[in-house]
C-alpha cells in the first residue's frame, strides 16, 4: 500500500515540476522489472529449500503468533518445527491429525500442503509477470 501511495506522490510531483512523462514511464518500467526480478529470485531460493527437503509424517500441534501473522507448529519425531510460510485460516487445519509434510532440517522449516500450493501459485504468477515484462522491454 505504501508503495502505491509513494508512486502516486512521485507522479504528482513530476507533473507539478513538469518532468517529461517519458522519463517517468521508463523509471516505472525499470522499477517494475526490478520487482519482478527480485520476486523471481525469491521464488528460486524458496524452491531450492523445498526441493532439498524430505517427506515426513507430522502432527499439527498449535499456532504461534509471529509478528502480525500466525505460524503453524508441527511435531516430527518428537521435535517441533515451524512452517516456512504464515498459516492460512485455522479452520483449514486439523489438529493432532498426522499428515505428510516436507521437512528441511538445515533451516528447521516445514512445508505443508498449503505452503506448497502457495509456492506453485506464486511461481506461476511470477513467470507470467516475468514474461510480460520481457515482452515490454523487447
């Protein structure tokens, strides 16, 4: 939200100062391209952690408040692990039910089915925006 407000302020200032709108449009394209590149890099890194994980059976224990979002806590082999992504609404989860999750022991992260679904959707949208951005620049 702050990004949109900041962009609106910059555009209004450019109009008031009579800056050539071609320069503003080029700046917006460059910033958008950098945002898509950053998002693609994050998707790639997250995928690296997911693909280096192993399937395990886990039981959902509880939810913890982490900053503004809740995080699901799973128990695997007697140890507790946090989910890598923020939790979806609690009604989507079933407590004390054994489920299959991906465990990355090095990072102590768990990737549940909702995390994997979020990752796939995020990857598809990132690829669409990346190809759309490349098409604009060519």
